[in-house]
C-alpha cells in the first residue's frame, strides 16, 4: 500500500493540479483512494486520473 502526505494549498478561484506517483507499477483491478483531511473547507476534487 502506498501512503503519502500531500498538501492541498488554497487558491483564489483557480484550479490546482496535484501529481503524485507510486514509484512502481500497479496491477489492473479495483483500488480505493482514501483522503484523511484535517481541514477540508471548500475542497473540490474534479477528477482523479490514473495512468
């Protein structure tokens, strides 16, 4: 399982991209992304892209 701390910094009416990598290949299948958020006020995630 890959765990990583990522900062979602606030913006003023703009979108921000956050890019991360597992550092290795992942197999086909079903995966779950879990966000543990301390402060999630006005956080909007438009999409998650996996390549």
